[in-house]
C-alpha cells in the first residue's frame, strides 16, 4: 500500500512520467517503509498504461460512508400514550446563594 501512496505523491509532484522504480525506491526509503523491488516493478509496469488523472477524478466522486445496515421502518405507530406536558414551576432561591 505504501508504494501506491508513494506513486501518487510522485504523480502529484512531477507527473506520470516521473513514476519510476528509482523514484519510488527513494520515496519509500525516505519514509522509512519496507521496499519490495518486485512490487515496485509491477506497480510501475501497471501505471504506464494508466491515466491517474482520470482515476483520481473518478475516485473523488465515489460516495463515502455508505451504510449497508438495514434501515428500520419509521412508519410504525408508537404505542406510547402522549402525556400532557407539565409546566415547571421555578422556585425562588433563598439564602445567600440567591445573591449570585
């Protein structure tokens, strides 16, 4: 995953042509991440035929936080009886506390 982030960082800074194995290696080492040369090689090959601008634009349009939990039906009538609202009567504070 770190190699993908490194590729996106290089892309934003210098463009698609700058994503090379050497540049990815430098960025990953600078970040202190483990470098897997095979993974980097596969990533560079895969990104050569990819339009990252289009992928980023489409990814930013995707909905975030979509819930897959079932939605409860809110039309169920409530069985609770409504109690009339009671008026609260404020009592006058007494003693020294009433001064503050």
